């Protein structure tokens, strides 16, 4: 199904109903007075992108292109729930949003936030086509989506060309804020370099120096950059790569790759696969008896990986991640987010939802700080690099590459007998500060480009 015919929210809400109601929220043609607040006059700035048309009325529109089918669909739905909750909270002036964006009352600059959803299937062309329609038909002031970094890179380019802001969904490639960075793109989540630098010391401490590693790598920008970051770090401890099995996204059978892994003589299998590919490759590796010969490491954790693989296959396995819900014991805003998420959806959030929620909350803050939807001024609000709140403590965006400087969380899989409840899959081992994990801003070739 093309994204044109899947431009709807879960539950079968039609596109027309969505645009009328705004994120599935009931409402009439006239907005309540709480949404009508003064903002800077649109005539203060020249037209650019969808400005001023997209913000001249009582509402603004966000385009979301996220995988709802295909290998990354489960993770895409997790992201979507985070965005849905964020929009509800922004429009209602929820206490959690006000903690992150203190100037937000109801809506952004008093304008109700509406959004549309298209199924990208984790395919760059489908995502770009869907977002182009949101820009043309709905005058979107913000784009989001991506669970595949190939999609994120493609939407970066669209954002820069169309001069419409883009905040990445999930994107683990170094390239997203590296060689493929753009002035109009921002990323909130961790990525290959920070994942490797955070988990690498624990892997070396646990398994020792001078080990042999086998890699399983998905064949696109995310896979290649995460694998390289892990190889570069582990090489400093004398680790060598005995095989790197590169497979296409959505491979149904990993037998031929796993046979090579099984015969490689590796001490550790480092599985960089993502989404359903990670689930299938781990399950099939267990059937091959690979885990009788070698240990498993997941350098870039996948939302719902533990329950999807099942059978306690991740017991004792180390992984790097953005967020785990038990961090609520350390961070008050995480507790507020978890409580609201559980109330709405009936289960704890995974890190895709946390990442999605935070990206919208930060965008709202930047627009409120700028006092306008005029894109260059919103970008400059991000580029101030101010310390701002998140669900995992204080963070800031680097002005040089638009990458959020944020902690990376190291977790270890629990055996079923050690789980305190049905969602207690991971033990938080360490929360690693983000700044020291990051490369220098120009190390991966970032050149942001122009504002106008």
C-alpha cells in the first residue's frame, strides 16, 4: 500500500477526519479562547518554506512518516505513540510539557497542533513522497518520522530543500548529523558513535582484551556506521573482526549468514541488525547453537527486542539504549512520562516513544523561545546550545551539527526468573554522560548549509 492510501491514524481514522479534529481530538471549527494568543506578526519576515501560510491560522500541522508495515513496524508504532501523547500534552498545556517548555500554555504560540500520519514502510522514497504531500497540501511546519536512518538522511535533504524543519525519529547512523547533516534537521537520540563509546568499555571489561568478533550488519547507513564505530573502539583493546555478515533490510532468513558466523571462531557476536531483522537473526542464531560457542552483544538496542525474541534469549546480554522505563527512579520527568503513557496505552514506553515525545517537546520549546514559526529563528533557538530539560536529565543541542548531547544508557538483559514484573526485561547498568562519548563536531563531515 502506498503512503498516499495509508495517510491515517491507527484505528482507521480518515485523513479528512484527522485534519478536522487534529490528532484525533474532538473539536469544532472554532478553537477555544485558550488557543488564541498573540504571536509575532507574520509580516515581520519574508516567506520561506511553508511560512507564513502554515502558521497564519489558528493551528499548525506536523507531518509524520513512520513505518507501520515491514521490518520496522513494531518500532514505528512505538514512536507514533510518543508523538500522539506529545501532541495531546502540548495542546492541553500538560504539566510535563511545561517542565520542558515553560512558555507553552495551550498549543504552540497559542496555536493548536494537528498532525497527519503516513506509512513509510522504512522506505526513503515513500517517506519523501508522503512528506512532500504534507508540505504541499497541509503546509506542514514540521516533519518527523524515520526508524531507518536511510529515511532520516532522505528527509534531511528534503527539509533543507523545502526549508521546513525536520526532527528525526529513530536514527542511529553517524551520518544523520555527520556528512548528511543539514541546517533544517535535528536529532535527539543516540547514534553509532555514542553507542560504541558507551558500551565498548563494558564489553572489554566483561569479555577481556584481544577477542575475536563476528558482526551482523544491515546493509545501509545505520548498519555500516554502527559496525565501524564498534570496530574502531574495540580495536583499541586488541579486538579483531573475523567476519562481518552484511544482509539486506527485511531478510526473511539469516541461515547463510549465521553459518558463516558459526564457523568463524568468534568469541562474541555483535548483532547490529534492527527491528524484526534483529529478532529473527537472534532467534535463528540460538537454533544454530551459536550462543553455546559465543556471547551476544547488541550495541544499539531495539525497542521491544526482549519480548519479541522471547524465551529469555537476552538474559545477560549487554545493550546500549536511549531510555528504559525504570529510569523513573532517577529522573522525575521520566516518572511523569511513564505514568501518562501507561494511562493512555496500558503498557510502559520503550525508547522510541521517549525519543519521539522529547523531540516534539523540544521543538515546542524552541518555537516558544523564538516567538515565531519563522524557520531560521527557530533554528537559531536550537543553536543557542542552552541547557534544557529532557526525560533523562539536562541536555543541550550542539550548534555545529544539531546533535543533542545526551546520556547513553547501558542495560543488561534479565533472566525470566529475575523479572519483577512482565515488563521488567532490562537492568540499568550505567547511565553514561553523553559529551565525552561524542566525536568532534566536524569529525564526520558535517556542513549544515544555509538558513535561507
